[in-house]
C-alpha cells in the first residue's frame, strides 16, 4: 500500500528504515525542539532500545495494520520525514498519530500537513477510524501549526482529563489535538 498526494507520498516503512527513523527523532537538528534537556527535560530523547520497545516490529513490517504502522514521508522520491499511527488496541475507531521530519530543511514546506491529511483520510476510509489525536508540547509551535493546518483542533482538556481519556502525555504541558468524524 502506498498513499499518494501531489506534494508527498507515504511509503510503508520497512525494518531497513527503522534505525534511520530513530536517528531523525533522536539525532537531528530538530531533536531539541521536541525532546531532551534543556527545553524538554521531562521528555528525554529516547535511546535506540526505548525506541525499539515503543515501535514494535509491526510498525515496520506491516504484520498488524489494525494496531499501527509507520510510513516514510517522501517528496519527489526523497525521504523527508516519518508518520505513524497506533490504535493502542484500547478503543474502537481510534488512533493516535505521531510525526517528525528528517531535519529542519524539511520543515515549513507543507510536507507534514500533507502527510497528516493523507494518513487521516486513509485511516478513516480503510479502517473506519472516527477519532484521531496528536499530542505535543504546547511549546512546539511548529508542530501545532502543522496539525492545525491539517484540520486538527485543540481539545480543551486539562492534563488530568487527557490522561484519564488517552493515557499520560510525555510533557508537563501536553497539548492534545483532535480530528473526528461523525
């Protein structure tokens, strides 16, 4: 399965992509804008072992698409980022999305917005997903703008309400953004 749009294409990630996806998260010039001290001391940069524990094989081998999957965001054949969904297996018709770009040269060009729109529509059509969420720190303004441009709205929930409904967030100021279908 490949998901296309004019600006970007979502290619299913493979086990060969797993290490580079982690490097984009943990070792790029964007890492400090989403994890680790000094700005995000409460959300340390994940080690390779922590990443592998969070991103189980089904994210990269397609063996459990009902549970989750990772995709490489490509622009004109070049990898520019990663996007994934996780159904958590807790609630029907629900998934949480996560996304990060390869590096700062891939930001501000609409790639993230386009990837979010494509994956959201695909999940709704293919799996009957009716509620999608994204969680980031309220300090990550670049991510929040991309999520809003893709049709996600800020959920007016306290940290306690978010944790009760969706589980704990990674940040002390976790901002939950939601897209829902009737």
